[in-house]
C-alpha cells in the first residue's frame, strides 16, 4: 500500500496535476501527498463502527469510507458488532449508555463531538450527537481534518451551530432561467421532475450537508404561483425526498396573490376569512406530502410584487396570516424587508426601517424578518442595515448575496467572506457596545428562539456549479459562517483552498489566501470607492454607468445615489440631509454623522463633500477617488501575476480557466476605472493626477456602449 501511494505521487508529479472540471467542489478526496501522515492515518483508523441504521447514517458511512480510501488509499470496514482499537465510533447520544461510554454531547440536535477516547482499554475516535444529522456533520468534520492534513491524535472537538436555519435562497424561475444567475440555468430540471432524479440533486445536497446548510428555498423571490399547484408540489416533494437524508428542508417563495391566480378567489386580502382558509388548506396539502416542509419566503409590496398593502393592510397582517397557516406544522415565514414605496420620494435607504420599525412586536412568533446586509441592494460595500438591532421584539435574519450581481458576476474573482464578516462584526450599539449584527441574528442579543440566515445562491448547471472556480469559495464561506460567525475569513479561505486545490504547496497557498482576502476590496476600488454605490449598468447591472438618469423612478438611476455636481459628490444622509443616520443607535449616528469620524469607506454614502475635501491621506477627494479607481485596476494586474506563479500547483484546466477570467476582470476593471473617472471629471473639472495613464477613449465612447443578452436578467 505504501509503495502504491508513492507511485501515485510520482505519476502526478511527472505528468502535472490532472485536469479538474470543478464538479467535486471541496469534496475531491484525492490522495494525500504526505506519506508519513498517510501512514499515521492508516494506523490510527482501521474501522468504522455504526450502532444504528438509517438512511442518513448510511450516507455518513459511505462518505467516510469513500473519503478515507481516496485520501489514504486504504479501505476500512464497517461493523456494528465489535469495537476494535483504532475504530471510529458513530454513535447517537442514546447509544452511549448502552456501550458504557460516558460523554456529554451538545443539547443542540445538530451539534456533535469528536473525541479521542479509550473504550475497554482500546484507543478509538468517538463521533456523537443527539441526531443522525449531527453525526453526518461530525463525519464531514473528521474528513476535513484528514483533507487538511491535521492531527487526529487527542481530538477534543465540540461543535454546535450558532444559527438554527441556515438557508440558501435560489432565485430560480420555473422556466429554468435564474434571476441574477451567472452559472448557467437552474439546476432544477422541473420538466423531468418528479420522475427523474438527477444525480446533481444528490451531489447538491451532499455539498450543502458538508458545510451544514440545512435549508433551501427552491424558487425566485419574484415568485410564480404555479409552484403551489398540485402538479408542481409533486416536483417539490421529489426534491424534498432527496434532500431529507442530508438534513435539508425545502422552502418555497409564496406569491401573495396566489389565492387569486390559482385559487380563483376575488381577493388576496389577508383579513378575508376565505383567503385565510385557502392558505390553511394549502399548508395542509403541502405538509401532507412534505411533512418536514420548512415554510414560506415572501417578497411583498416591493418592486411591483403583490402584498398586503394592496388591500390597505400591513406587512404584519400579511405575514401573520401565513404564519398561522404554517404554525400547526412548525413552519416559519421569512418576510423580506427589501421594500420601497413607488410613491414615496423618501431616501430609499430609509424606507425598510420606516415600514418595519413601527410594526415591531406585531408579528406572530413563527415570523422572522429577512433583512439584506445593507439598506440599498447588495452593493460592493454598504454600511450595515439600520434594522439590525432596531427590532427588539421581532426576530431578524440576515440576507447575503453569494451570486455577484454587483461584484462582476461570475467573471470577477471576489471572495466575499470579508464582506459577510464586515456586516456580522459591525457593532449596532443596540444594547451598548459589543452588540454586533451577529448577536442580533443568532438570537443572543434579544434572546430570540427563532434564528436564521439566508444566502442568495450562486449555483447553476455549469459543470463547476458556480461559473468562476473561486466563486465556489463564497458558497463554502457562507455555510461556514452560518454555522459559526466567529470564524475568520482567512481560516475559511485556507480550508477551501486546501480542500479544493489538493496539490497546493504552502507558499502558493499563502499567496492565494492573501489574494482572496484582498479581492473584494479590489473590486470596491475599481467600482465604487469611498462609499459610492449603485452606479452600475441599467437593469442588467453589468459594467459602469454613473450617468444613468431619466428612468421610471429616481432611485433606479445612478445620479440619484452619487449626486455629483460641480461642487462635489456624495449622498447627504446626515442629520442635515435625509437623516438616515438617525435610524442607527446614537453612537453609530454620531460616528456616521460627523465627517471626521465617519469611516472613509462610507464617506460618500453619508456625506456630500466638495471635490477639494482633504482625505486622511492628504489627497483631495477628487485625487483620492481617482487613485482608488487606478489602484483597483492595478490590483487585478497583481492578482494575475500571483496566479501565474502557482501554475504548477493547479490543474491545467482550472489554471487556464482562472487565467482567462482574470484577463477579463482586468479589462473590465480598466473599463470601470476609465468610464467613472471621465464621467466624474466632467463635474470636477480637475485633471487626472500626474503619473496616471489617461483613458484610451472619451466619455461618449463609454456612454454609447450597449449590451444585449446580459446573463441574469
């Protein structure tokens, strides 16, 4: 066996790293290249003991045996009769007493322990949890220990999730198009369901279970009522049956007007008894076939979607109607706070707070308000949403976007863990210092029992799932932070890099980790530096378009947000402007309100400042903006150089794919830089700082560019 392992390494070294299409994600289980470590693993793990039987435990058993064989070259046997030394014990908490093993396990049903113990004088590794799902998570954790070449001696791991519902939101339509999807069509082949179960569904569930994601919303927030009809619910049931053994519950986005569109009622008024009865019957129908159905996600009275306000009712009226229909079955309602009134000219950043803060305490106990990380719309950088911490009597969940709608789609490398952490770690001061957003959504700040987090999926039917190979890291990072928001962006990147690029050497790994950590800031620099926001292309959001104006509503234009004129630039949201800063708690208000204490990364989000305003660097605001744009493009060039140095550590297919994508990213970063600098220069009238290259084209060239069939529409 040892000779075989050496031979594999020699072959890989001689012929180069084999091609990889990215389908296996971070679950490749390729042979480890450390012979001594492999021998240690082979010596210390010889069998897997599984006391009980279930579909989930069968999955866990297969996963571990396949992983161990792939990583070490050694097959291990599975038993439920005798426990020999160096056996991995897969035991539910209720089994421990039967085997005279005295160890505590987490009370949380998804939590688990992994411990090195002695059993009847024999060294063994114990994985234990109260549930099969927890055991599956524990198995994936131990596999990751092996993948990352970590010691399995003296294991003492105690894990439990900080957030209960860890959910992916698919913006997938029933025709298989994906709104803001940049990795192909929807993975749900609705036409073939329910009779044809694609292997991809199983692999999707397996990947999510490996990072402890436990829920998925199958359809777009801009919903189609057909998903709630009998024919489509049969398709949903088929997916639910696939996902259940992996610990994943399915959810659906419910279109508020469904009682009219498929129920043939004259109204969808939430206070109408016939409407209430229709939803109650619909819930009963769903749970009869899908007993573990998770509940409904709802987008209402936003961007033309129907909702309770159509009938003079409140968001609470609408949410509570659905909540009462789901309550007998332990279902939840995730009601999105992404709302803005077509008729109200109020600063859009304020509107969600204005609508939901007065309703605090009026929502049913199984309603949770889903709040985007920022108050506008998944921008490259936004300050945290003021609703975090403001709702003291209503559970709040965070909504992040994994698909890079405003961060270069799937052609730009942007590792988003730093963006997620920026929001999660932001201090709301809701109960004084150390009241971060993370404590709001994990329930610890206000002692909420209902906790959740959502990530808008970046998954499509591209062979590598996410389009850009590095976009897989955002799916991975979201799952890891949903389980434990205290993890660092660097630690997560290290995990992903070394389980994805399995031949990565330490020096190359460090270079790529550093590149990933800087990548989101790089995108901010060449797109929206110093607090600029929402200056992307009209509707499709592709490319720079700070000149957009004269659209159906002011807040669908770029000029609404940057407000550039000959005197300066920026949106005044202070107490002397739109007063959006007053929606935060006083210490945050004071910080953002004062231009001297406002972090420069949010400067133009909160302040309209003259072009000559002095930044902390000593540069004028104009020079500072321009230098940021140029720095961003230069940083992409540096990313290209770093990638070139790791060629020998990366399989040829992935290497060439990323190399080409980085070339596109550099080209588009220069496009962003030149278009935005020229446009804002038309107001400032100031020269581009000496030493920086002049744009190749004039402003009109960029303004005249048109794009057809941009993905994600």
